[in-house]
């Protein structure tokens, strides 16, 4: 078996799961790097989810952790006679090791959600949109297998940068499916803590600069990957400035965004009987943000509201104040949710 450097575990069940993880990863990379493939992102996501799930199952199998769903009566759930194993989201929540950080977890969570959305859709414009997260998903698995099993994934193949034909500008999504999925990805990114977003464990971003050799037979490599920790302060600052020029992160916060209390105060200037309870009923009625505790807090109506991942709260556009006042002027009663 190729695709790795190191010794496979001796225990048969663990070895089988590790091999499954490696083979699924190799297939994912091969599919992703084929220039004629139209189902690139969906196939890559599906195969990498299998790879990560198998790797985590291997850890549980090695450590004696039962990784199958059970019914309330204590018996195993079964599908077509086979015990139902934990899916990736369950594996992530049950994993108690130290090799899945918050940044890695955020990356994995995106692909768990994304796989279900794109499994039966063909969206070429998605490829460039999630390329940084796709790269991080692979590198994180390399680190995980190295840490847990002392196996270097793809170590005998080497890391190469595939030739890209992407232009400097992205293709505009054409179908409603494409627009919907890309909108979901953007909302997910906006819901993250900025520190997670900026970490290469969540999204591996790279930009290429032509490197001029000092001799036509120079042994210098064409491309070098440098860790920020190996750079001087001046070099790090320069790299950060350059990366800022191409970063596609949309930071929606503006100075005039309002906290809930400020929204109430501004509405009360025109409608003195308006209180915090009315405000809550207003955002529920207009569906400008999800309920507290929702799995995707960043899913908001950005015409009126944004999620603040730092304070884990919401900020509102002045337009929301105007909308509330307009509805009250028209006779709407926000004493209840309509």
C-alpha cells in the first residue's frame, strides 16, 4: 500500500481503519487535482469526511472506546444488521485527545455541514471559494495521523502545488444552488472567532510570488513554504500586509451598528412604550436572526443584523430601527410574535 511513510498498527481492526483513511485521502487528492473533474469539491468533501471518520474510528478502536450508537435500552442501533458507527460529528464531540484544536474542529464542522449541502449538486464555482479550507482539511489530517499513529500521510508522494488555471477573479455563481451554498459558507465564516478564521488550521491560504534564481542552474526550489514562526518580525509584517491585499474575508461590522439596548432607545424616541420585550418580538417576527443557542448563530438577515463572534451577540443596522418604527406607524403590535 502506498500513500504513507511509517508502520501500520499491528491490531487488525485498527490497521484496517487506518488504511481506509489513507486510501480515501489519496483518492480525494487525486480527484481534486484532476483538471477535467466537474464534481471536484463534492467528491473531495465526501472522501475526506470518510478519511477523517476512519482515522477517528481507528483511535477509538485502538483505545478500546465503543464508537457505536446505542438505543435507550442499551442495545446497539443497527442498519441492515450492522452496528451503526458514530458519524464524523459524533466522533469529533467524543474525541478526548489533544490533537484536534478549536481551529481544526471549526474546519471539520464546516465540511460536515457542507457535504450534506453539495452531495447531489454540481457547482464548479465552489472550488475556488473553499480552496483554503480544503487544503487545511488535508494538512490537518496529515498532522493527526502523524500524532496518533506516527504515520506520515502522502510522505512518499511529496507535497506539490497543482497547476492552477483559476483567473484572478472568481466565476460568478450561476444557479440558485450555487448562490445558496456559497452564502452558507460565507455565513459560517462570519460566525467564527477572527482568531479561528486567521489560523492556517482552519484555512490554509497561500499566495505565490515569482522567485528569481541567481543562476540558470540554480538548485533553489521553485516554491518554498515558510512558517511564520521562522520569519523575522519585519518579514512577518510584510507577509501580513501582502496577505491582506488578497484576503476574501468580509468583515461586516461598521461603526454605526447598534447593540440591542441602543435599538430600544432609538425606537423609544418615537414610540415611548417600546421595551426590550417588544424588541425581542420584533427580531423574531422579522426573522432577522436565529434563536439563542442555534447551531449556526451567523445565519442572519444582513440587511438588519450581524452576529458578533467575539462577544457572541448581535449588532443591528439603523435600518432595523426604521423598519420597526415603520411597522408600528402602520399599526403593528410587537407585544406578541406574529
